[in-house]
C-alpha cells in the first residue's frame, strides 16, 4: 500500500448502517458493509476488504439480535464477543471504548456537531472521524456525502474501526 502522507478518505456511498461501500478517494482502500441475513431473530452483516481482487476477505462479522438488540461481533478469525462487552460504556452515553487487535484501547464519541470521533483512549490521539453530510448540502448521485477518515498510520485497524462505528451508529439510531 502506498503512503501519500495523508489520511484515508473513505467515501460512504449510501450513508446507511444497513449496507454501504467505503472507497478511498485515492484508490488505496475499498471496504464493503454487506447485510448477509435478516429474519425475525437476527440481522447479520459482514465487512469485506475489496481492496484487491485476491483479498475479498471478511474483516469483521456483526450479528444483531431480535428487535435491534446488541448481539455479537467477530473480528477476523477471532472469537464472537458480545457487542456490549466489546464496546464498553466510557463516560457519557454517547461514548464507548473498545480494545483493538493491536492491544490499544480506542474510544468513539459522538460530537455535538453530529460527527463521530475516534481517539486513542489513553493518549487522546486522533485515529478516525466519521462525518455526516452537512445540512443543506445538495444530493450527489452515487454518494451519501458521508466520509470515514482514518489517519494514515492505522490502515491495519480499518475493519475494526468500521465495525465499531457501525455498532455505535446502531446504538445511537435505536437509543440503546
């Protein structure tokens, strides 16, 4: 993967937590959040890495329970963990932290402007931001106007960042 000295700007094509593609504006990364199951008892999603034709690998699996309840998350080939345990409350109801595969703790916080901010829970370093389309912005064909920006030093965490963000947005949407 080439280094450009700038973050990964992953355009969220739909802006929906029920499925979307996230494509870097500089063609360095391409992720897909795909719904794989929906029935009365659960809804399941898989996050795929579509960056190269050979990869198409699952980065994370999200399995929500009936009535939009939190279910389990599985990162890569890891174990299934309950989402409430994976994303522990951290301070306000709009903030939760998780331990990533690199052993570090990260925190997602919903800002007053509607942006989601991910920082290193210990040092406070900025890791990622999810920005919604600004109010009044015109509709563009093929784009939601939403953007997941991941700092260049963290491409190895992008699957976990997108998975944890999806859960955070689900928690916010369903007031869990």
